[in-house]
C-alpha cells in the first residue's frame, strides 16, 4: 500500500465538519468525471481537469495556446506520449517522450524545421485539421528550456517526470498548492485483520505563502486497484471535490478552508478515508514532501490478529528510488509503531513492515 504519496505543500482551514459516505462519494466521483475528459469510461491521463473547450472556439496563439491544444488533443485520442513518440518514429521523425512532455507543459516549443515537421505529422496522428497546432505556435523563444513554475519544479525533483500525481492533477499540477506550505503533518494509518489498509487519517497544519489562499489539493495513491475509497470525512475544512481515478489508483481531494487566509496565516486541514480491502497485505506507507517540514509524525496501528515481525523507517530522495537511512523501530502494547521527523528535508519519508509468511 502506498498512500499519502503526493501530499507535499497542502493547506486547510477549520470550518464545519463535512462527511461523504459511499453513496455521496459515488455522486462526487461522477461530478468529478464530468470535469475530466474520458475515453472508454476511464479518465484521460494527462488532460486538463477543467473540461473541453467550447466547440468552434479555437484558442488564440500565444504562450499557452499550443501546449493547451496539444494536451487536449492527446486527451481526446487517449494516446500516451510513448505511443505518440513511436508513431512519429514510424514516420521517420524522432521526437522523444521528454520533448513531447516539454511541449505539452509549455516549457519549450517546436521551432526547428524538423520539429515543425513533427507538429504537422502530430496533427495527422491526433486527427486534427492541417495547421490546427502549428498555427498556435507563438514567436520564437530564447534558447534553452523554459523554467518550470517554482512549486512544479520542486515537486518534479521528488516525484520525477510524468508521475502519477502529475497525471492525476493534469493542468493543475503546474500550480499545485503554491499558495500554501505545510508546517506539520500527522498521518495515522490503520490496518485490518487481514493486514490490508482500512483507514487513513491525516492532519495538516498549513501556512499561507500569499494572501487569499482558500483551498488545497491532496492526492492519495494506492498500490492495489482493489483498495478504493469507501468513505471520506473532513473534520477540519470542507470537502469541495472527491475524484477517484481508477486507472491511476489515485484519489484527488480538494478541501476548502472556509475562509481566505492572510499572508503567513496558519490553518488546519483534517480528513479521514476508509479504504476497501486490497488483494495483498500492506507492506509500507510513505509521504512525499517538496519542501522542508517543521515536523512529520506517522503512526501505524496493526490489528492484533495481523502483527508484523518487524518494522523499520526509511527515506528516499525521490519516489521510486532505493530507500536509505533505514532503521529498525519497535512496537508498543497498543500494537502500533511511529516515526517522528523534525526539520525533515524534501523527499519521501516512510515506514515499512514485514509479515511472517511461514506456519
């Protein structure tokens, strides 16, 4: 189980308690589905979550027109960057996935003759009229890559390119929670009798980087597609969006603070998610952060009928990289273990455990 991955600098504010049960969650997911273009009943990966352009309204040429149109066209066709790169190569045009990713993010744009030819072929691959993409290219840019937004660049350092979090958020990833930063995060992970995740409860203390912040996004990712959210309860803040992307095994939550924060003002977001049992017992829980946290506390509660043989804490520099700084940690009489990290640096902080498989 890998939950909580993708909750870096989030924010929240106390307000009335809000609860989403399984029936209400299904309604919320349907509402969220209307905001994410779909193909074959699944969310289109990497597409903007704000719906499709109004038919007949072409975006005006400019800095964002080309990348926005490219992302929308990729979403409509349901093609991955890998597949598009392969189709271009089959036409004798070599454009890497990294270059395509840079184009759709607006970090660079096609300018050389070879790249412009690739855009023309892209229009054919994506079933677009001739010139639909090329006509949106802005004036020639200075040499070098366009630097990503500050928050996006920090997130990419920890998540890497084309992460699950980026795909789940689509266009929103570029400005992901830039208005706030986390000061303190407390995760409580509860496992059931079968050793699978049953509940995750999180409290996040946030501080506003600028005046006017009034909401935050959270992304929870799961290892097993059977582990789906059953019930969501927000006890500090108000739930504005709950979208489960089954193809990405990720839950996107938007929580409103109930007020606009002044610069450097602090607030608290608290929520709990009940999870359906997955196929296999959970083996770890980790949280990534793109900025320094004052403090991070993780507690893991095990069921008396499914106690681990050992637990350990670890750190990763990036999601998916080998764990390091591993150290054994003990359990107490309440069948729980914890890790407390003060002044924790950007990266991935986790706890792992082992279940005996013998008789």
